[in-house]
């Protein structure tokens, strides 16, 4: 098991909730939580993470992909990814499995 400072095991999968509608608006994505009837906005990086949630098998593989795509320190990418995943999970937009 690979635990991070966020407490999430990086080998775990993150799955989008079935109760979320997403719409791309330019570089950003607007999420609508159908259960709570609330909107959430994601910037360009958050939008890319939302896309990766559909295809990447684990948090660790998302970190690897983001490191290849963005010019940032690996620790910063991992930290930002875990922060966003925790926020999405707290809002009920994703499940960590």
C-alpha cells in the first residue's frame, strides 16, 4: 500500500458519481451534482483530472500522466491531485474505491 499525506492510498481507484453531469466550457468544466443540486467549477487542470477519472485505473497512474503533461514538480502534482480528489469525494462527486 502506498499512502500519501492526504491519507489516500495511491493504488486506489477514483470513480465518478453517476449523479453528476459535466459540461466543458472553454478550458473549464462545470459539474452539476444532481443529488444535491449544486454546481462546481473546475479550472483547466481540474478539468483534465476529471477527464482522467474516466480512463485511468488508479491515483498513481493519474499522477504519472499529469507529470508528463504539466510542467510542475512531481510532489506538487501529487499533492494537488490528492487535494482535488478529497474535495470531490467530500462533495459526493466521486467515490474512492
